[in-house]
C-alpha cells in the first residue's frame, strides 16, 4: 500500500511544486512506482511533468466531487514509474462546492483508496493555502514535507503550518506525521540564510533533510520544458540533492 506524502506550505513561492515534481520523479528513478496528485488549481505540477491541457479530459476535481473514479483520470507520464492525476482551474471551485458534502475532509482519502495498492508512493502537491483542499490532502496523507526558504517570515509560517498539522492530526488523521522540513532556494553566502538555518537546527534538527535545494537557473527552467530536473539536467546540484531527499524519504517512511 502506498505511502502518501503531502507537500504543503500556506506561503506561495517556496518551491513546493518544484519539490513535489522532483521528489516524485526521483522516487520513480529509484524504482518506486509513484503517483503525483496535482492538488493546486494552477495545475503547475501537471505541466511540469509534461502533461498539456488538451490531454486532460477529466481531472482531480471530477474525482473530488464524485463525477468519476480516481483511476479514470490518471495519466502515465513519459518518465520512469511516474503517473500523474492532473488538475485545472475548475479545482478552485471545489473549495466552495465541498462545503455541501458530508465528511468533506475525507473526499480525497476515500477517492484514492481504490488505487493505493498500485503505488509505492503518492505525492500530493497542495495549493498555497490552508483551505479545504489542503485539509483534504493532509487528512489523506501519512506524512507531510514542508518546503521553506531561509527567511525570517518562513519561521512564522512554519509555526502556523505545524499548528495546522496538529489540528488535522487531532480532528481527522491521527497517523499524520511530519516527514521532514525541506530548505529550498538556499544561498549559504547570505547571513540571514545561515541564521535561519541555525534557528531551525536548534528546534527541528531531526526533521531537517540532510541536504538543501540551492537556487538554480536550470531548476527554474526545467518545468517550462515539462521535465523534472533529473531528466533536464541530471548533473545539476538540485537534481543530485532531490535524489538524496528521495532516498531519505524512503528511509524515513
């Protein structure tokens, strides 16, 4: 049965979708069968693994509102062991529509129950908010990876995110655990980055991944080619480090 990992942070622009794409691809390279669920209405994770809008007949939105089964919308990508459940702008409406459903926080968990045995890992790319979509993702997940930058406001955001995880754990999903904190866009030459990293080590050292993801032009370019960084430039430091993080996720789960 698949281990379900949600990548979530209510703050946008922290490299969450980039990390979801590249962790999913790196797990696939390590012979793990992976499903990437694009749970963000922007649909960036779908296009980032080469899925174009004309290919999407139905999306995760249709699954959430019960219009079709999860297995009906899954698309096989051209990358090793990697499938995707695509998203689109209609998913934004789900925030409102789910209010009318009983047990609305369980919609995703119930929908993917039928396909869990087909994968080793299911990676969920959450939207940058703490709304009903993120609640659904965390209720379905076994673990959460929180991508964050080494900035002062990131520490405040982390506290808020951890409070949300605590609430979801208490109310809906007792087995939810913090898989790890992932530092993205890291620049070790900046004093602020070093200070924030020291603060994180002081409080969360056991949960920090052993490597950070550096700022990289190649890493930023890869999604526009519909390719994870391993396939776009496998010698890039970001590609190497996402590979190491994928190994750590396997070890931790």
